[in-house]
C-alpha cells in the first residue's frame, strides 16, 4: 500500500471544501495519521475503498454529500451528528470496531454490511439518528456487540435479513421508541444472540420475522411491549425463539401470525401478548409449537383465535391462558389442539362460535366463558 500522510489528506480535504471537486475517492491507501474531519462542510461524496486506517476516522458534525467505506479496516468511525445529503454505506468486507452515528441525519439510506467487533460492547451506536430512507443492516453484517437505534427515525424500512447480531446476555439489537415508516424485516436467516428490543416502537408496515432466529435462552428474546404495528406481526414459517417473546400492550392492526413458529422458554412464558389489541386474528395453528406458557390475558382480538393443530407444552402449569380476553369472532381449539398443561379460558368472551371438540389438555378452566 502507498502511505498517505495526514498532510496530503488535509490538502485534499481543503480542496474538496472549496467546492471544486464533487467526489473525493481514496483507494488502496494505508492511512497512518489521524484523519479528523470534524465540522467539515463539503458538497461532495467521500469514498474510501480498500484503505487501512491506523487511527479512527472522525467526521463529527461534518456535512457531506455521501460517505462510502468499502473493503476498509479501521478501529472506529466517529460520525456523531454527521449530516449527509445521500447514503452512508459500509460494505465490501469493511471491518470496524465501533461505528458511532448517533444523532446523524441522512437524506438517503444507512447501509451496513460490515463486520463490527464492538470492543467496548457497542458495535453500532445510531441512537436518535434520522434516516430518511431505509436502514439496511443485512447481507454480510456481523455485529459483535450491541446495535443501538433507540429513538431512531427511519423513513423507509428496517431490513435485517441475513444479519448476525451477537451480544449474548445483553441487548443485541435495540429499537426502543424508534419510528419505522415501512416494514421491519428480521427474517430469512436473521440471527440474534441476545435480546431484540422494540419497546414502544412504531412500525408503519409489518413486523416480519419468517425464518428468523432469536436466541436468548432463559431471558427475553424479543421485548416488544407497547409496540405499534400498522400491519401484521409474522412470527411463523420456521421462525425460532429461545427465550420469552413479549408483545404485552402491543397494538397490531393486522394478524398475529404464528403458523409454523417454534417458541421455547420451558417453565416460563414462551409468548406473552397480555393486553394486546389485535385488529385481525391470532393464528397459532399448523406446526405451531410453544414450550412454555402462551399468555393472551385481557387481549382484544377483533377476529378469530385459531389454535387448531397447535402444540402447547408447559407440564404442571398453564400452557395456554386467555383469561378475560375478547375475541370478536370464533375460538377454535379443536381438531388436533394439544396442551400438556392447563388451558384457562376463564371469563373469555367470544363473539362467534367456540370449537373445543377433540381438544386435548390436562385441565380446562372455562368458568365465566361467554359465547355468542
């Protein structure tokens, strides 16, 4: 690699700041000096390709057209308060310990397919970031440490398919109080080791987790208490969770769809949607398996609660509880429904029919059940 001195970099940045260049492209360089571009204002794109940084790249409060890091190695990207008229991209095998883009304002997308080591337990800090486009944390991203988008504003979708988020025993991916305009997609080989947090987040479209893997055994795997979802919540089609899945007080415009989902938290709550308001139906049928309690107490379900052919395992305790729930249409627990443990439908109100024929459970509590 050809070494680029700090002085050379400063000269190029000075030229860029004059507005005479629309793009600064630095390729195949070993950058030994400190590259501090804090508060730089330039109407040009800044691109580093296959560069090796000995020290952090600092862009605190800088203003640029866009920023690209492809195939680079650097200890840290410090870009708190960065403003871009376009995209921020970390791709092409980029390896960085920590990415700090808290309070950044991006008129385009945040696209991250980098390996982030998270030496200080934080891999990506994007708290309070404002992203007009999509947040794409996918296709090669591997975060060894927390990815934090608390209170982030994302105009488009959150796309995390094929992403790896590792923070065992802690929060692997946090979006508490975030606002996502489109879908939140945590599917298709998405893997989180540690908790995924969506407490009181707002999602304009679907929360889609088909083929996703959430692993925080013995603790909370998904904490989405108070989440507001404009479409359906899809936790099916080979979805897998080890640890508690929480949707307490959630507001879901569409269905809660768990067909083909596997929920494992033996001896505790596997899926807790207490007090959830669901504008569609709840489907826990056909290849649904819960090891641990499924709790729908005080939930309001506008359409049908369908648990036919579902398997609910919590021996010696309550396997399915829907006490005081309000179901707008039918309650279906027959035709292959099996619970190893008790089923409590105490004071449940179903607006349509109820089917308990051929249902198998250790004990049924239906005191106060109202049908019709």
